[in-house]
C-alpha cells in the first residue's frame, strides 16, 4: 500500500458518557494503528468534554493491499483506586487517505467529529481529530 507517516491531531471530545466513582471523568485516549499505540495525556477533571490538542505520528510501512488500514481511538477514564474504565471507541478507515497520499505525496482528512461507541454500538459521545498522511520520498 505505501510508506510514510500518518499524523493524527487529537483535538477534543464532546458529550462523553460514563460514570466515575467520584463523579468526574479523567479521560485519555489510546490511538492505535495496527501494532503501534500512542497514549494521550490525561485530561484531569475535564469531565465529559475534554481537550487534548496533541499530535501523534505513526510510521506506515506496508506493501500489502489487503491489510486493514484502520485507526482506532479508545477513550478511557483514568481511575486512581481501580482499573481504568473503557468509555468507548471510534474507528477511522485510512486506506483511501494513504492511497491518495501515495499518489500525490500527501493527503489530509480535515478536522471532523467521529462517533464514540461501545462494543454494542451504543453512542457514547464524539471525538474530534484530523489526519494527514505524507508519503516517504522514494530514492
């Protein structure tokens, strides 16, 4: 499929659903592309509408066209006294973004909101991200 860098701008989330023992959510996001994971900072005491404004980069090095090119954003609530709670996740197919980037050198998915859902597809809020793919220069 291609080689290059996938850059993810994690902006914020709105209307996150979830309960915390003490009433406040301390959300963070685990961004995953295939076997690579990046973790955002914890938005302490920001509740259901946290902001991050963080950038994560993933190395893309795939020649197989049949590989699944999806970006997963798992939102969790940081807990001090127990294990962190899963709030929901969003998935974004980036195959077309990578293909266009390989043709043109770069491609971009403008900032957009994606639904955050649980395993049974229950709506749990939305997350705002922008994604850019820059192809590696062929020498």
